[in-house]
């Protein structure tokens, strides 16, 4: 009993709780369910984003599609489905100028260099660089005093020789009187006559020397040989200049009128000559960008031979240039007009080139594009002349031709603009009609006379 009591006083050890399998580890099916829900949400978000992108890319419905068959729209929804949008114009009957375009150089008809004819010190310069001068105008002066002295000597020598000639002639007259009286020998008369002739020659030489001295005095004043614009001065006053120097004092170029020299291809020479026989050929000078006309002139002539290196012939045109728009040495674009050529005109962008040659896309009344082979003629920067394959009044594609196929449907920009507008009008009318019907239904529900609920669509 004592042992039992003693054992009863000993506290009993509490049982140790053992964790259950559910508490020891999370359940596997809950993890899989969470992962599945996450994948479903991601898939829904991706599908919604894809649907929104495709909806934004989808074309807007046209008026016929909004109304549907039997409600005012054409069968099939109006515009053709799948047609590409292109730009198109109607081919026109017209004329195109026959021109020859070439790069030309403005060349003055006459260029003169002021070269001194006598040597001496340059005392005066009477012109301003770049000014317009007249023919005969004094532009510079050389020290004239040495030449004035030479002229005075020539005049004195001539006076002396003329006095000797006069005395010889008087003596000859006396000898002739004595010979008539048979008082002198004929030999003396002949000798005196020879002396007179000799002195006459001396006087003539004196006259020539005097005139040469006068020329030198005149050459001391340098005058403009032509009218035109004078260039920059090469010699300053006070410097010694020499007669016949290569540089000269300045250069004068004639600018009214002025010429333009350009090249014509040898294949167009016959056409140019034929057109020249028919009348005067106009020539237009354009700036380097061929956007602004500078002057209008007339064709003069062709050169007498073909340049073998370039296969061209030099040509010259003359311009009045009263306003000075053309400057010597300037590069311009010369446009020689030979006449006009008539035919069907289309924009340059309408003509395309393929393996079989040139072609265009013609749009019929059903908005179907058909490939048409054509033969092109003359062309400008904007238009081209169709010689064969196209009639005036036909509509041709000018923009978007690279996306067009033979027999494929096309759509014009004007249809794209009018279709959404018409669809909006139809949608607005439908909303207005539904609003009025909802209003009528609401009134009937309040008064107990309407058989429809407020806001219910009317049948």
C-alpha cells in the first residue's frame, strides 16, 4: 500500500501530441488549384488584349454594312470587302510641249580687255569697279607729256620740209622759164624737178610721223571699246604700264544682249533644224533647280560639227537681258521648245514598268483594277504622254499601285471618307428612334395605358 501511495504522488507524464499529416505538410491539391487559377487569369488577360488589338485593326463598317440588306444598303454591304485603297485620276486629252532641256552657260557676246597701247605712268583711273560703261568713254589716262613733245617735233620737221619743198618748186618754175627761152640746159631743169619730188616724199613722211604722234597722244587716254559692265581693276594709279601687256587694266563684258551656250543631243539635231525652218524657236533660261524662270530668249544657231566625245552639238541662244537677270559665266538650265504634241496625258506616277514594258492600272466602274500595257511618249516632271493603250476619260491608279493586282478590287479615298460619315448618320438616327420609343413606353407605364415597360424597345 505504501508503494502504491508513493506511486500515486508521482505526477503522471502528459501524452506528447503527434502532428497529423495534414498539419505537417500543405495539401498538394490546393497548390495545383492556385496555379491553375493563375494560368486561367493570365490566359484571359492575354486573350482580351489580343481581341482589343484585332478590333482596333478591323476596318470601320460602311453605311451599307450598318444598314444590312433590305434596309437601304446595297447587297453585300456596300464597298467591296478586301479592296486596297489607292489614288486615281482620270486621263485627259491634251498637249505636251516638245522641249530640249540642257545645261547651259551664260556667255557674253563680246569681251574686251583694257590693254594700254603706249607705255607710261598711269596717272588717272576714271571708272568704278563693276559699273556700266559706254563705248568711247574715257576710263584711264597715261602721262601724255612725252608723246606731246614727240608730236611737236613731228610738226616742226614737217614745216621745215614743206618750206624746202616750196623753195624747190619756185626754182623749178624759174628753170622752166629759162628753158623756154633756151637760156639753160635741160639737165638743170630735170635735176630740179627730181629735187622737188624728193622733197614731196619727205613732206609725206613728215605728215605720217605727225599722225603717229597724234595717235600716241590719243592712246594716252584709254577709252571703252564696247558698252558693258567693267570688272575689277588690275593696276592702280601711279604704276608704270607697258603697251601690249597681257593682263591689262580691267575687262569689260557685254551683258545687253547676252548669249547662253548649251548642248543638243545629236539625235535631236534634225528636229531642231526642221523646227527652225518653220519659225523662231523660243528658249527659256531656268535656275539650277528648274523651278524659277530667269529670262526668255530666242534660238540663234547650231555649231558646225558634233563633239565626238559627248555626242552633242553646241547651240547658242540670245537673250535681251534688260533687267540683268543673266550674269556672265552663270550656269542655267536652257529649255528649247520645238513645238507641241497632242495625246492622252496622265501623271508620271501612273505609269509603271514591268518585264513586258510599261503598263498602267485602269479602274472600271465596278472598282476593279485591270493591268493595261501602254506606250509612252514625251514626258515632263509631272505628266507623261500615252501614245497607245489608253483612252481619255479612263481612270488610272496613281498611288498605291504596288499593292494592286490585276483583277483585284480597289477602293478610292473619297469612299473611305464618305462611308464612316454615312454610318455615323445611320447610327445617330437609330439611337434617336430608340430614345423616342423608350420615352413613349415610359409614359404608357405611368398612365396605366401603355402595355410596355419603361425603357423596353418598341416592336
